[in-house]
C-alpha cells in the first residue's frame, strides 16, 4: 500500500528516537512491499527557533494531508521561560485540536525484564496488560478561564457527544481484548462526572459482551498501584487521564518503553513515545528508541490497517527485550542505534 507519513522530530532526543522509528518503517515497507513516503516538518522549540511559531503553517498543512504522523518529543530548558510569548507545548496542543484527535491511547504492558525496574513488587506487576484511553480535546484544559487580582477560575465542560465518542472508542477496543471497561470519574462531587457516568452506562447497553465498572478517580489512583493487573481498558476525562497516565507510566520500569497514539479525528492519527525530550541525555545516543518503535507498531495497526506488520514490529521488540543489550535506562549499555539495529534484524528474521 501507499502511505504518506509526516515525521515531526521536535527537540532534545526527539530527532534521535524519531529516526529510529523511520528506520523501522522503511524496513517494514521493504519487507512487505509497501510504498511509504516520509516528509519531515518542524514542531515545538525547533519550530520556534526556525519560524517563530511552534506549529508553523507548513507543518499544519502537511499534518492535515498525511495518512499518519510520527512525533518525537518537544520542549526543553531553552524554551521554558514561563513569560515567553510562545512555548513548544503549544505546538502539541494546537496540533491535537487541528486534527481533532480526541482519544489518547496508551497501552501499558510489563515485560518481565523491565518489571525488575518497576517501583512495584514483581508479584504486583505480574500480568499487567492494560490500555488507558484519555479524552484529549475537552474538559478543564480547554474550558473558559478567568483571572482577577484575587481569584481565578477554570471551567470544566463536557458535552454528551464528546463523552459518547470516546466511550465508544473504549468499548470497541475492549471488544478486541479482555472485554472489560473501567470508567473513571468523580461522580460523587462533579456534575461533569455525573454526566460522564450516565453516558458510560447508556453506551454499555450497546455492548452486552463487555463488562463496565465505574471507579472514582482517587480510588483508581490507589488501585493502579495495588492491583494493576485487574484492569483491561480504562477510560477517563482529560485532566484525570493526564495524572493517571503519568502515574501508570512509571509502572513499566522506564519511561523510554511506552508508546502512545492520539486517534479519533477525521484525518491522521498522531503516534509518539510517552516520554519528553529528555534534555539530560540528548545527543549522547543514550535514548531508548523502543517507546517510539512500539508507537510505530500502533501507527501500522491503527492508521494503515497493517496488523501483520504491526505484530512483526511488536514481536521484534519482545525479542530484543528478551535477548538484546538494552539502553542504560533498562540496565544495559547499548546505544540508541544499536538497539534500533537489533530490532531491524529481528524484524527481518520474523518477516
Ligand atoms: P522526560 O520524559 O523528557 O525525561 C524524564 C527522565 O526520563 C529523564 O531523566 C530522561 O533522561 C529519561 N528518559 C525519557 N525518555 C527516555 C528515553 N527514551 N530513553 C532513556 N531515558 C529517557 O521528562 P522531563 O525531563 O520532565 O521533560 C523534559 C522536557 O520534555 C520538558 O520540556 C517537557 O515539557 C517536555 N515533555 C514533552 C512531552 C512531549 O513531547 N509529548 C511529554 C513530556 C515532557
Ligand atoms: Mg502529563
């Protein structure tokens, strides 16, 4: 198949991991006879430096026309002055809004070799295999804001339509997995959460084969640490999801391992590792490329419909996790390039 893929390397280790992802996509294209074209565009701090805009018009146009978007990471100390007129993260928010990607999907799987690095005891992390779906374009982050000298407000607003579409995404995904959805809210206090819960219950009636449970966000924060293996698909609103996914990310043993996808818009999905630009290790070939490579597997599966190819990439990463020399964050001393090479070799062997 033909596909046009926009690559947004961004800042810090972003370009290092993005090029690892592109190398894997090129290899897959060659093995399976696909025609992928790659176009690089600026985002974040890099785009501010070159164009004075964290999401320049050329990047916007390319994203709107793409079949899929692979992103590295944005941000860094160079652009972190809170009084600066523009900030790298604005590029990310603007892109999500532009593409209408309302469902941020983050799978969390614990590989036995990484489990040893998890802050949780091995018996707690055994069998963890869950997916977070965070609503990404509504809620308090996008609500009206006011500020006077002695008070400030942030409005939290959700429409039935916004809740329905992300809820259907969660139930559709659960159907392909262990058929359980945990909907997280604060329905004992918040009106938006009571609406969230009632929509979840109504949508669940369309999925009699999927079990729905409701969980309050504060107890979810606890259960994520005490019984993470009990969850399958967890769906929640924007701010709760922001906090819970950061909590969940440390369970995997390294930030460098976890992929993400932002989906649901009319056009391209956005695929990126969950980590940031890691300025402390940028340019040193220490960055773990596996989170980006697993994001590439999600890109193949969700945007291009190539599930055999996606399985091939995931199996190759599993193989390297099992047998390979890994980067420093996972206790090895391999470079970004060497780990990428090992994945490419494993993809070839498995194709
Ligand atoms: P970070 O994720 O960049 O780094 C946290 C720690 O994890 C650092 O010690 C880093 O070296 C390590 N780490 C991260 N990714 C790694 C990888 N692939 N391999 C090995 N080690 C890795 O988070 P931090 O330091 O809080 O933020 C740095 C910058 O990144 C900030 O400007 C922040 O705003 C931005 N950021 C951007 C995100 C994005 O582009 N989606 C997400 C999170 C943060
Ligand atoms: Mg966050």
